[in-house]
C-alpha cells in the first residue's frame, strides 16, 4: 500500500520555495546554537578553570605508582607523604612542555628556598627515552628528580592522556588538583599557598 500525499492545487511553487529558503537559515542557526551549547556543557563537565581539570582521583589517595629515578634509585609515591608533591608529566619533544619548563625551574627554586616547607617537584617521563630526557634537561636546565616507569605504569595510573599534565598531592597523600596543558610558576605557587592555608 502506498501513502497518499495531499497537494494543494492552488499553491504557488515559487512561494513555497521562497518560504523554505527563508526558514532554512533559522534552522541552521538553531542547530548551531544547540551544538555550541553541547560543547559548553562538555567543557564544563571536565574543567572548572582555564586549565584545571576534573578527575575521579581528586579527593582520593594517590595511586600506588612506582618508578625509578634517573640515577637508578627506586621511587615510590606513597613514601612521599609528609610533603606537598607536584608531579609534572612530560615528554622531551612536547612543545607546551618546552614552553612551561622555565616556569617549572622558577617554581622549583622558589620551593627550595622554603626549605622543609617547600613542595617536592618531580617530572614524570611519558613514553620517552632516557637519552632524550637527559638532553632536554642538559639544554634547558632544571635539577629536580625525573621519574621513569616500566611500561609507563606511572602515567597510566593517573590516566594521563596528553602532556603536559601537572598534579598536586597533599602531605597526607591525597590528590588535590590536576592541571592540563601548561602551568606557570605563579599559578603553582598561588594554588599551593591556597591549599596550605586551607589544610594547614
């Protein structure tokens, strides 16, 4: 059986076509507004700041991640309790990592000046070779510890999908904040100071 479609014999084809043309832009605009709204919702669901991102790990004990420092010393994140810890995940050929590196140098120097009250900064290697990482630090400076992990289990434990990412862990071993993309020394210092005032 075929459906019967009624046609208005008195309808002007040109008028109908013009009507459709006048409606089409409004439909396109409505679709665009809906798409923009969807993007805004998705962004809001994952980030509450310029580069502060949500994570299921926030407010929970840091993953039991282990690795090895450049000098061969074993590194166990769980043994860093008692200090504020800043983990910066990076690769040597990552352009944003290169751009933020001077700020990490500044931040590390400022934290070292605080003595025992300063935060500990660690760079965590993501899918890179010791040779490239060593060349990176030789060229750009920086004397804080660098962590390597077998099969990248360290970045996998934190769900790092793209570098750079920087995480802040409090002295009790609880994850407090996750930054995606580049960070600045000022941003890290201000954030840590706020946490210190909040948690003592």
